[in-house]
């Protein structure tokens, strides 16, 4: 079986393609999911790609990933800057984590410079648009391959 990577997307990311294209680009969430599926296949990975506007749903998915995924790629959207619950769930899952942002959060409003996720992530990618997801898959693939299993 191929390792499964959970790719989580937070609030308002379902609006990609029409929401502030000057910041987030014109690619849709469906396009990003399709690109990730294709790229993951070339890396020998499966993906489980999800989006929710609800913090609790994201927390539940992260908790479940602890027993059925090999790693997590997360673009928590605005929850990046506010959610201790998502941070705690990521810690409890004990999986490799890559944080992704489409825009360069450090070139934006100062409140976006703080991430509750970065401190528990293995790596952070921001400012590369949808290519950041593909870069995250490359990075997490290396982490998953190099992580010993406990079978």
C-alpha cells in the first residue's frame, strides 16, 4: 500500500479562483486537488484532500489521521493565526507536518506573521501559490520515507 498524506485546507479556501485573485491566484481548489493527486502518484503516495470552514471538523480529521495517514500537509487559512486546537491536534497526531500558504504571509498584514502551526510543523512553505502544495508533497515524501515504521 502507498502511504497516504492528508492534505487539509481551512476556511475560505473553497473560494479559490474567485476570492482575491491578486493575492491567491486564479486556480481553484479542484485544480490544486487534481495537481496534488497527480504529483503524489509520481511520488508513490496517495492523498486524502479535504477542505472545511469549520475548525472542529479540521481537528477531528487531524485526530483521525494519527491512525490512518503517514503525514499531513495543511493550509489552515485564517486558523493558522488563531487556532490552538489545530496546533494541539497536530501535536497529538505525531505525524510529519508541512504547513503551506499560497501567499507570502510575511508580506501581508502583521497579524498574519504569527502561526500557531509553524512551531509544530516540520517545514513551512509560503508565497509559491499552488506550487507550494507540490513542494510540500516532495518534502513530506522525504520525511515519510525516512521515518521508521513501528510495525
